[in-house]
C-alpha cells in the first residue's frame, strides 16, 4: 500500500505543477518570445524524461531515487 501511494504521489506532483508551469511558461513566452518558450518547454520535457530513464532503483541509491523521480516529474509538469 505504501509503494502504491508513493507512486501515485510522484505522478500527482507532475499534474499539480501543470498550472504553475503554464503560468511560468506564459510569462517566459511573453518576455522572450514563442520560439524561446517552446524551446525551453521541449528541453525541460526531454531533461525530465531522461532523468526518469537514467535514475537507478531504490536498492542502488536509496532515498535519492524517489527524490530524483519527483524532481523529474516537477520538470515535466513545469514544461
């Protein structure tokens, strides 16, 4: 049950960051242009996906594994 709740929380963080990301990317796009905003958005999404793919398991790095997954989902949610 605890693992299921942890997995759900990791995905929930990404969904909760979407409105914040829309607001931040809107400000960035207004200030620096649509092309720069799109480039930043795609770069953050790629970086978050790469971090998820390369993060070792809990048995290897311990508590840092879920922390890195949450960071990656935050990056994806913002983008």
